């Protein structure tokens, strides 16, 4: 069994989380600049067994897609073409960044560290992955 990975895709940065090989525990992996995400994923999938990538899909409050939705779909197709065995899924990411900020605040992290947007991206990816695991 391979890992499941979650991506909190953003215009500048992407948070990345991954499960253990048994797909039980979601942990933060890294934050990648969006322009380097593809090469990072290809390298990671060469060194680790990954079965699926779950992308957070941004939605407006009315449920319609945002401007990033088509970008994410296109990127997911591109990744699937380069990593043949990989399956892709999507999960609604509404309010996940807000939830990540709340969890960071509750954890007692210093104010200077809470301003680190890459930490929010990583925690958001973990939240997305855990929600996905809870529903499969």
C-alpha cells in the first residue's frame, strides 16, 4: 500500500502533507513554491510509494469554483500524465486555512512563528488529508 498525499495548492506556495505507508496518520511534509511543485512531486514519488494525491479544491461560499479551481484541475492532469500509476482526488477546502490558523493559535506557537504563511499551508494540507482519510 502506498501513501496518500494532500496538496493545499496556492498561487505562490503549496502545503504538502502525506500519510504513513499504512494510510493511517496524516503528517506535514513541506511547503513548496508553486513553480517547483511538479518537480518536487515527481522526485518524491520516485523515492516513496504514493498511490494518490488529494488536492484541496477552493470554492466560493455559494459552492461555485474559484479562479484557482481550473488551474488545480489542469495541474492534476499534468501530474497524472507524468506519474502514470497515480490517482487523483479532490476535497473541498472551504475554511481549512481558517481552521489551520485556529489550530496554530491554540497550540501556543509564538506570534512570530504564527506569521509564517508556510506553516499555515502545511497545517492546512494536514487538515485536508485528515478530512479525506476520515471519509474513505
